[in-house]
């Protein structure tokens, strides 16, 4: 029997990845590995947001397995020349995508379930490039906030699944 390998054609498993990154983040936090803990908490939250957007709020994967929303355009500020796109990028901007899509669907069902999460972006100021820092700017409070936010997102995804509000199979 051979071990399975990742394939670029295999669709991402955002919900599974979010739980895996969260577990790794909590282990890193227990060992006082602040850079890793904070980085992995952010990745856990990012994967959970993408899972929520795809599984419950009408986003989809394009032909290259990139998550996007067919009805919403976002200003991509990560480029030298910002441009409008419907692709879901990374935190902290990804939080704006969750906010925009959930507000569009807040009349009931899945949108209403997720609006409780979006009042304040717990990743405002967080940057995936923090994995390159020396760790002195990452506080225990930062890690705690990011771990709690990632946990809340994962729990909301699981609760929505239990309630049966999926938009795709």
C-alpha cells in the first residue's frame, strides 16, 4: 500500500485543514513557540473561513481550485496595482469577504448563523508574513485572541453542518 500524496488537482479540504492547523497551533502555544502558534492559528482561521464560504455561503472553487464567490467583487490590495477580483485571498482581507458574503445572506439560514462572528476582525493587523519575524511582537494575548477566533470559526462551521445549511454536497 502506498501513502497518499497531495495532488494539485485534488480539491482543497479547508475544513479538515483548519482543524489540523488549529491542533498544531495549540500544541505550539503549549510549548511557547509563539511564532508557530500565531502563524498556525491564522492558517486555521483562514481555512475555516474558506470552508464556511464554500460550504455554506455560496462560494465555489474555480478550475484551478481557487476559492471565489460568483456574485461579489473584492479589491485585491496585495498586488502592486490593486484590482477587482472575486477570488478569496488571505487574512486579514479574507475577513472582509466573509463579512460581505454573510451580510448578503443574513435574511436567514447560514448567513444569519455566521453574522455573530463578523462584528470585529480578530485578525486585523495579522499578516501571514509574521512567520518570518523574531517573535518579540507576538504577545500571549495575540495568540489567545487568534486561537479563540480560529476555534469559533471551526465550531461555527461544524454547527452549520449539523443544522444542515450546506450549499453544496
